C-alpha cells in the first residue's frame, strides 16, 4: 500500500498523528471513518496522486497508530473540534496553508467541523455517508434507533469495550478480499488494541454530547459552510432509506452544494474506489487558469 508515500508520525501539539502523504499539487486531506485507519484510502490515494494532487491520509487521533489523548470526563479530548484542530495543524506542518477536505463516516463529522471552525483554510469540502449529528438525532425514530443502535450503545461506559474486545473480528467484520490484504491487516491491528477501541468509542461519546452542542451553536449563530461542497453517498447504504433526500439536509448547512451517489456499500473507498476517485477528481480539480496566468499553489 501507498507506494511512493512518506509514512511518519507528526507532532501536532497534544498528540502525534500517523500520516501517509505524497505529491506536490493541490493538497487534499482524506479523513477516514470508524473503525478504519488512513489505510482505507489505499486504492483512492494513488489515483489522486496520479492526477497531480498532493494527498494526505492521517489516522485521526485515537485511531490506528496515532496517539491516544488522555480521556476527560466530558469526552472533549475526542471531540470533532479537537480532531479538526489536529488536522489543521498537521496540514500546516506539511506546508499546506489551504486544502480540500474529504471525510467519510465519522470523518464526515470531522470534515464538517473543520470547515465550520476553520473556513479560511478549506478550499473545497466532500462529506460522505453522513448528515450532521444533530440532524440525525433530530430525526431519530424507531427505525434509526434499531438500525443505528451502536451510536447509543457505544456511548455507554465500559460495556462496549468489553463486548468488542471479546472478539473484535466478529464484532466489526471485514474481509481481506474486499478490503485488500494489507488494509485488512492494519485494520485488525487497530481493532485488537484496547487503547484504540477505547478511543474510538470516545468518538461516539463526544458525538452525543459536546459535538451536538457545537452543531446547535452553529445553527443558532447561522454559520454555514462557505466553500463548494460535495455530498457523496453509497447507494447500497441507508442514507436514502433514513432521510429520503439527504441533500435536502445538507442544503441547510451549505452555500454551494452538489451531490453524487456512488454504487457501493458503506465503505466506498474500498468497495468502489474507481467510481469514488472519479467523482473526487471531477469535483476537486481546480478550474483552468486564464491563458497566460500562473497557477497558484497553497
């Protein structure tokens, strides 16, 4: 995986993040979801690199081989605000003052927070397979509670760790045939690590508490995403079953929105990397510079 990519630990202040990165073109930050690591992008990142992008694939704090922050009683150490700030600092340390952001699953919520908290650094935003947490909870009905029960189970103390660590592979599933052998091995390493499992669950505990409060504060203040935004969703996942037209939800959070379905199950970077990469390249490719002008670089 990630041939020609640097693979290093980068200190961003409170934690150090494991990151793979390569390229000299327009920068793109790829944010994975739960329970994956940055390796979930292993079939997408090289395609973006080949099209001239600088590609950055970190493990979020708490996930994979990135540091685990000390747990606080309010779960703020794993809030989307804290994770987003890590990633802004990471991109600064890699020399990227402005950049595009792509987030999937739990990474979608981090991408949203990054765009709202740091609008000056985000040139374009892609959110995938999720709506803002506060919007999901506002629409929570019996179907959501049944199908997304893990949100509420993971937020409980202690018992989720015990259940998952009793047999991580049985709990999370996954197979090397669909994930790729090396990606699967890295994922197995992560889900077998008690510290990583605990930190991943803290993501959900923060999600139902302060992350919701931050989003509600955004709504009261009338904050929206200022950059062009793409919402992509897996056709074989449940976005349409839950929300009908999920774009209608994202319109309330954006000023410039477009959408595209991807024929795939939930882990679309692994299940249909070609279609996802094509959609990302189409959306992220900067417009051609006027004749005679020099292209700008961040």
